[in-house]
C-alpha cells in the first residue's frame, strides 16, 4: 500500500505541474497577443493634415496656447475647452509651444 500512495502522489504532482505549465503558457499567449493587437491598432503618431475648414497658425516666440486659443476661438466658446480641443487636434501632451511650431485650429472652435 505504501507503494500505491507514492505513485498517486507523483501522479498528482505531475498533474499539478502540467496544469501550472499550461496556465503559464496560456497567460503568456494572451499577454503577447494583447501587445500585438495594441501595436497594430495604435496610431502612427503623425498629425492629420489640415482640412479645408481648418486654419494653420505658426507659433511665434512668446506665444502661449491659451493666448492663441483665446484669440482665434469663437467668443461663445470657453477658452479652457478651446485649449483642450487644440491639444487633442494637434496631439500635444503639454500646452508648451515652440517658436515655429504649426498649430491646426479645427473648424468647431473657430468663429
């Protein structure tokens, strides 16, 4: 009987080992496929060209996004909302601007 118990313990241990290995393999495959899908559906980072109803402004030294938004936006629109729309349209991660940078002003914030 001692022999049978040892065989059963070894078989149980092998089953758990196989199940754990299978779980790790499936988890790795899911993770890898997720990263692959994210990479394939991610944007290229390139800015879409300006449409006919949008305007392009070249930033001068000392210009701020807030001042430009306030100058060119529709008076009925809140400046904070205009800044947010400008940051999204131009894919800006911060409101800091550089001299010579071009900003695209979408038609929905223009007067």
